[in-house]
């Protein structure tokens, strides 16, 4: 079996020698280049398994090389060596597609970990996120993004409404990447009492506080060599946000009551249904942490934006409930035209209830008990066979009625209709409501 081949790009002979010796002890062969042009030439001639590049090079910088590799050497994970404390450059490199980064002075233990992880990265086409059900263009885009970010170690923030499947996306990123053999540790940040959050995240030493009768590893340590998924990260207390930022930047953690920090190697994925940018503007979420967790953002589409995917999902859910083919045409038509404020989670609950309570016959639109929203009114028109202008008329009447009831307060009207403010604004414009 051929030993892996690494490309080291640096114009300092001492650094090249140090990296060559370190990689050699890991049974990795090494080629070196002194500049961007030399690196491009070698990448065009040979198939490398990893590239390590310094940021400052005689004819350009490491960011140029990273960007070039995304289109010309897509199968090669690249790690960038940055100056100590230059977090902005490291984040920029990750945004451009770098696998990871190293800070000077080089920590050889950290270097070995990054190289070992990089060598586990699948080549394009290997591995698959095909378990993400859906055939709509939005889901194809999401699968492509999952495949790309899975190859990196960059922090990823997963945005989307409640019930869209953000944790499933996080698991697919983990399972498709080099940490698939490590643990996947999901954490609901809003479910941990504020007085316990530090101990839960970082662990504690015996005697650190009343009730600490034994040493306990924290969630961060439990995710070592794997992935820590921080769900509803917007609910994390501000004091804890500062400490989490340090863990991400320094890759170390100090248990409560411990005198020393310990190294941790985890990948951070996060998610929320809230608008983090707005929370930053309102002073409710730290801006520096926002930029560290939001290096790459994935948006999980709402179910109403996925077209016929709703029927694919419904068929899968019904098969799981041992009720395949249970929906009649009125129910299928209703599902296609309902807005699903609760997304996939609402669809699951709706079908479970309908299958459980049906009298043995097929499930009809009436059995689905959809929420009484503007979209539901439109569904009734569809089920009755009145399409086109009739649907718009029903929507227009429902929206105007809600606006009148709330004295034209659009936020309150949207809540009354079961829509988001953005959806209501879109429909007002589409329907020509003054």
C-alpha cells in the first residue's frame, strides 16, 4: 500500500524541514514548494492527499492557493498556517474552503491531529448524504452543501425554522466527514439551567462545588475527536458565550475546579431557528462568537418551499406507521397546498394522529385537522375543485380580515394567520393588497 503524499508550501527551509520530519514519522511522504506558482505546478502533476501552506508566500498568499484549489484540486484537503492570534485570517481561509488551520508557533500534536483527520476525508463522489429525503431543487442544493462542508473542519451554522430537520443535517455532516468514527454529541442549549451550564459543558473536579462528589467529564470532552452539535445556540447565556469562544479559538477547556486547561479536538456545529444577526444587533448574542460559529451557514428549507417533497415524506412516514397508501386524493391535495408552520415535525404529528383516529378507511383532508390559517382556507377551495383565482380570492379575504381584526398591525395579523411576517408581506405584495 502506497504511503500518503503531502504537499508543504513554505519559503522558510526550517519550517519545511520540521514539517517533513514530523510527517515522515507518521509514514507520510512529502513534496515541498516555495511559492504559489510552484504549488500549483505540483498539484497539477501529482495526486496529493493533503496540502499544508503558509499564509505569506513570495508571490502571493495561502488564501490565493486555497481558493485556486477549490476549482483545480478539489480532492485535496488544505490546511493553512497562520500567524499567532490571527483569527480573522483563519476564518477567511475556512470560508474559502480550507480544511483547517494551524497557528504559529506550531503545536506538533495539533498538527498530527489535523493531518490524521484530513487523511480520512473522502474523495468527491465517495460517501453520500442520500438519506436526506427529497427531490426538490432546494434539497439538491442542501445535499451538495452538506457534501462540501463535511470535508472541512470549519464551524458550520445551520439555520432554519423549527421542525425542518436541522439536527438531521448536522448528523449527516458528521457521518459524511473524517470524524464519522468519533462521537456525535447533540446539546440543546436552552434546556440546561443557567447555573449548571458551565459544569455541563466543561465538566468539573470533585469538590468544585456542593454536590460534586466525583470528577465528571463535560459535553465538550465527551465529543473529543468527534462533533459537538449546539442546538438552539441563541439560548446560550452571554457569560457562557465568552467561554465557548475561547474553546473554539484555543481548542482547550478547563473543567470547573481544575487548575489547568486540557486540549480538546472537536468540531463545532450549531443551529437555531432565531435570527442570530438580529440578536447580535440587539446585544443579545456576542458578535465575536457569531463570526466564529458562522464561518459557513447552511439554510434548511421550510417544507412549504419543497414542492412535491411533502408527498414523498408523507409516504415514508405512512410506511413507518404501517399505513402505506392511506391518503386519499383530497388529503394529498391538501398536503400540497398547506403552509406547514411546524414543518416536517408537524407533518409527522398530523399523519400519526390521522392514522390513529381514522375509522379504518382512507385518510381524507378532513382527517388531517390542519390549522385554521389562510392557507387552510385555500386548501378547502382546492379540495372543492375551485382552483386559480378562487384560491387567491380566499387568501385575499383571509388576509384582509386578519389585518382589519388587528387594526392593520402586520406582525399581529401574521400571527393570527399562522404565517411568518415575511410570508405575510410577500402575500400582501403578490395579491396586490393595499
